């Protein structure tokens, strides 16, 4: 059976592109001012956002744009990156050192797994579905393509939200795309790679 990319969104260097069109450009390419400005620009209204670590903020805002107007709750999640939760891991280590190894900050420790961002998206959308987070050296859609299609072959899955969500300091990048049984762009590794490369070129500094 053939599956399709229904919609996609790419974030990098202070810019947001969805389905090939620029939706937002911040005055700053630095991550924290950019993501905060984008949050308000899209009228997100989700206070829990401000408690999240940077990886979760990036994944969450990207998912908000891709999942807009979706009615089904049967959406699985398949994400990947290369750094895992390295940024918050460093912060976690520093809080322990600063406290002379007496305790870890619970609000930091809770985000020391990359798949926590999937939990944040699931909570927001009331998803009770399959999810997985893979680590790879660089974005390679051929690695998650078979797993995505195997999920869609099940009766329990209507769609799968897939993609790459990476952050380390002010170096950040997100490509999320929704795969379903209807659409225009065929769900193949080559099509995904073309979307990714084209969006990356448009957000170069």
C-alpha cells in the first residue's frame, strides 16, 4: 500500500517553513528568543510550554504547526536526532556539581531522555499511541521509513508524525512531517530527503 506526506514543517535559524511556504521569520536566530516569539506569533496558549526543556519546546512547537486541525487521535510518533538529550544532560550534570553531589534538580532531571518530548506532544493532544525516538548520526529518512509504514499498516494507526528534532545550544533544526493514507507527496526516503535539503537551503544564514 502507498502512503503519503500530508503536511510538513521545518524550523531553523529563526525561520519556519510549512509545506514550502515561509510562515514566520524572527528578528533573532538565537533559539530562546526565536522559539518564544514564534510561540506568541502562533497564539499557542499552552503555559506548560515554558516549563519544557529546549528540545521539547522545539518538538512541541513544530508539532503544533503540523497537527493543526487534525481531528484523529490515532497518530503515532516517530522521531530521531543525533544529540539525544545532550543539552539538558549537561545542565543536569552542572546542577549536581553545583550542589556538591547532594541532589539533582527534578525539573531538569525529568527531561534527561529525548523521548520526553514525545510525551509532551502526547499530553497536549491526548494521544495514547505508539511512539519511538531513534538516535542516528545525521538525518536519514530511510532508517525510520520502514518502521513508519509498519505502524500505518496496523488498524490502530491513522497517521504517523515523523521527523528530525535536534538542538545543541543555538544550533537547532526540526523537520516534522505527517504521514497518512492520503496526500500528494509520496512517502519515500527520497522525497523526504528532497524536502529536508530544500528547506535547509532556504534557512541558511
